[in-house]
């Protein structure tokens, strides 16, 4: 590219900064058409991007911020109706066992959600919009950091590091798997800014899956807002469109399509804040719920964290409510496992007998009953009857295609091995009885 095109491009780039006035004039040399079509096209793209950046700032009410690494665009807004969460220590211990004491102070929380140039991550993916939020003034204060071109990434990352230093408890939705690893990668690739280290990281995707996936199927944030929080964000952008919208902005300065992207990011932050409060309320020691599936989800989380006593209580409550058949079986299976661990074999037997049938839980119930009669009450012939019932049920399931081949073979082999041993034991018991 010629020197004249370079100078003109530099001048057009200055349009992106709202605080910088346009040059009062350009030299004749700088305003002449480029000699080559490629140079003319590049110059046009630079001019379009510069004008688009200025328009984007104007329609969003954003301002240009500067730090030692350069500039970025910053947008502040406040969302009322979001009461600050009061974290319950018991609930937080289930989500982040062993976390430092700062996690209990909601003023230390920083909600984060990114919009990126790709949805799969990787070193070529850029976080062009970083949405941040925190509770303030009875609502949710939102700041969005936007890079108008790739060269502003370093200044944006520095701003993010400064915000995280102020509020070191990171709160995300799928941020442990996507947003934060991507940002850490970008910090390492920049080299000049050390990756910030949150004091704690709360991610609400996995708790949401435990609590609501069985009921909703999808745990997309917009679905959780509608069906769990009772919100409707209205028309929303399809996430898959976002990378292309940003690419068009960088190439041609198309600013207007970015407005829904910014709104989408704000709604995700608001949804995350609301969801965090709902999850913590359900996980608190004094929490109550009339929803059997929610109770079942909390039970699973408690069991995973070793809160066995509470898990048993909640499993019992979930079974007493109206659960779907498959979930009811899974809850009975889990409660029976905990009852057996606690030595409550009477309850465990009752649960196993109510669970036997053509399902994974049903076959496990058959197996546990066979073990119970063989080893606990010393009745191998009753254990033999149960093993035969299990094999008959297994064959029926295979005949009608209700069990996959691999699972059928694996389960069949296990029961046949048990059956052979029980037949030998039952036969020996019968001989001993006759001999006596």
C-alpha cells in the first residue's frame, strides 16, 4: 500500500474516537483516488469502519476510554428490579467448597458474559464484547467493554483486569468452560498483561442443569429466565449470528446490527444475576420448594458434596411429590443407596422392591435385592428367584428393543454369573438340609 493511502487511513481511523475531532483538511495528495483498486477498496473499508465506530458510540451512548495500552469503547447502564442477592454460606459451600471467605460478600461479585468472534473457542477467537455487572444502588450496574477493532484488544483486557481486581469473585454461566478459558488464552497471547486470577469462580450452568434440565430439556439462559424466573426478554438475537455481525462491522462499519448484540449481552447479565439468586435460595439450608424436580436436583447436588443427611431428606420429599416415572426410579435408587450406606436396610429393601423393572434403576434394584437376600438374610434361594426374574425381564426388554445391545450383553453376563453362583449355593444348602 502506498504512503498516501497509509496516511489517509490513519486519519480516517481517528474518527473512531469521539473525543478526537476530525482533521480540518486533507492534502490534495491524500484526497486523490488510490491508484490501484485494492488500495481504493481498503481505503473505503477503513473509512466505513471509522464512521461505523462513531455511529455505534452515538446510538449506544457509549464513550471512549483510554489506558496505557490504547482505547476501547465503554457503555454504562443500570437495571432496576434486581435486588442484590444475600448469599447463604451453606448454599455457597455446595457450589464452591473450600472457597475463600470473600465469596460470601456479594459486593465482591463480578458477573461476566462475553460475545466472541466464534462459538467454539480456540486461539483465533476474540472476545470483542465483555459484559460486566455488579449489584449497586438496589439494582444491577452494567459496564460493557467493546473493541472497535482487533488492535484494541490489549486495552480492553487491561480494563477487565482492573475491574476484576476491584471485585475478585467471578460469576458466570458456562464461564468455567468457555468465557474464562478464552480470556485467559487471550491474556497469555498478549504477554504484556498477566492473566488476572479470581479469588473464586462461581458458575451456575451445572447447578441449573441439575435443577431444571429434566423439566425444561434446555438450560439456555433465555429459557431459564422464562420458565424459572418468570421473565420474558422479548425478541432476542440468535447467538450463532453474533460473530458474523461483528465481522461485518469490522469490515464495513455496519453499526446498527450491533445494537441487538449489546442488548443481548445485557439481558444475559441480568438473567445470570437473577438465576444466581434463585439457585442460592434453593440450595440454602432453610430452602423449601413444592417442585419435585427441583427437590430432586438439590438432592443430587447435596449427595455429590457429601451432605448425605440433607440429601436423604430431600430425596424422600421429591419421591413424595409427583415425579415423572424415570425420575422417580432414579430418586428411589439414590435414596436406597444412601439408606444402605447408613445401615437402614429395611428402607433400602422397600425402595428396591418398588423400583425393579425394565430400566437401569430396575436392574440395579434386582441386583441389590439379590445381594440383600444372599448376604444379609442368608436366603440364597430367594436371591436365586430374584436373579431369574431379572434375566427374564432383561430378555423381554431385548426382544422388544428396549435396551441397547451393549448394555444388554453387559447386564446379562453379570446376572448369569450371579445366577450360576447362587444355583451352586442353593444346591449346597439343599444338600446340607437333606443330610441333616
